């Protein structure tokens, strides 16, 4: 776990800027600093601290799956018996093809995304998971995508409430 | 994508180094000029291979602790229209149509929303339902996060398609 770190208004402004408009320039930190009225060194140090404290996962390209990979993927919902959620989640998370795995408050209480080289491989992994978890196929929902309408994972920062319980001046 | 594009993406897909001149450092590692690396990233972005380049935010850490998947039951002939409406809402980060399983799961359109409280989630969902005129939906609030990794990655082998 990451500890308590208090963010000031400038930190929140930096988070918003490096999410929305990260400059693709040789002097990135000068560009960020100029936009916010701070020095390049201060900009870099703040971004470093925000990443070390876990507010930023990474600064990286977000790739379009259809253009960089030919893998098949699906979303699976599972009805896990009460009391077995963590155990079953651990079995599922161990597969490298599982990228997201969440508890959700519903009769189907565990949902994960799975990818594999093709649909046959997907089905094989699914069967193996059913065997390993001893949960029957009737407790699994296999819901592959038919149409994509939107993927745009960006947030509007709210310094007043987000992040920590203190230190937001 | 050629071999150099691929080398660049593989090097930066888990994050650029947080140093004074990140692109110069990566360029030196790969053995090309800094201007070329920037031009190639720009080109990949224009081609749509890179959807965006920037910080991936840890939403829970930044206060977005009420996250939900909403599954909507949308008549087949309205999916295109409703999908477009949901996609146009800035509070929606993902919107997909998924296959149904007749008799077991018939909610076919999925959206993800990220808010600061469950109250905000419910408010946003009501707004979406009214706007699209879709009264039949399920709100699945996220509980524990067991795993979260970057799902779209380039790997060293040859499984990805050439662009």
C-alpha cells in the first residue's frame, strides 16, 4: 500500500495536464512547467513523486488493440459461492491472459477480462478455470464484444475531494 | 508498424523514464535520433495505433472510488443509436455491445463509469437511462480489485498483425 501523501493544487493541475496533453517534445518538463508556471525541475520532481505515491501508474502510449494485436478477448462473469471469492479470484488472476479481475456487487460477483491467441484457446482456458475452481459452466457468463462504441479512460480531477483526506488546500 | 516502431512501443508501453530528457534516453537505447522517436510516436498516433499518449491515472487513488459496470438491455434496432449516446457522455469511459446468452443474460450494452461516491454513480446512471430511454439495466458496483494490468501490449513474438 502507498502511504498518506498530501497533494496541493499544483499536483492536481499536473495530474490533469499530463493525462490530457502530455507534450511530445524534447524538453517535456520545460513544456509542462511553462504551462503551469513552475520550473522544469519542479514539474519533473512532482510527476516523479505522483508516480511513486501511486497516483500515476505510468506515462505511456495507450494502444489500439485492433491495430496491434490479433488476440481474441472476452468478458467473463462468474457466480462464485459465498466465502470462496478470494480463493477463486486468485486462481483466475494467476492466468497471464487475465488483465482485469474485479469483485462486483451482484449475483454474478466476479468479473474478469481474458485474452488468448484465438477463440479456441480462450475456450480451453475457460474450461481449465471451471475445472480448477470446481465451479460449473452454468455459473459462468462468456460475453465477447460485438461492437465497440468507446474506450477513453480519462478522469476530471477534483482537488476538493480526491486522493487523500487532508492536505488539499 | 516496422521493427523500429515496435521497438519504441515495447520500450515505452510500461512508461517513459522520469528523467530530464525521457525521449532522448529512449532514443539512445534504441539507437535512433530523438527527433525520429518523437516523429514516429506522432505518426503512430495519427494512424490510430496509439490512441493517446499520457499519464494513466490510478482512479481509486485519485478519489474515484465508486466504479461501476452498467449492463443495459437495449433492443437490437436501437443499439447503434444508444451506444452512440452513451459514448458521447464524458462520464462514460467504456461502452461496448456484447453478445447475449438467451435466457441467462440478455443485457447487451455495457458501460463503465467512475465517480467519487455511489450517490454520484446512481445520479449519472439515472441521467444516462433517461437520456437514452432505456429503463432496463443492472448496476454492478465494483468491490475488491483483484487484478488490473495493461491489457493491450506488444510482445516480443509475432502474434500481432502488421499495420
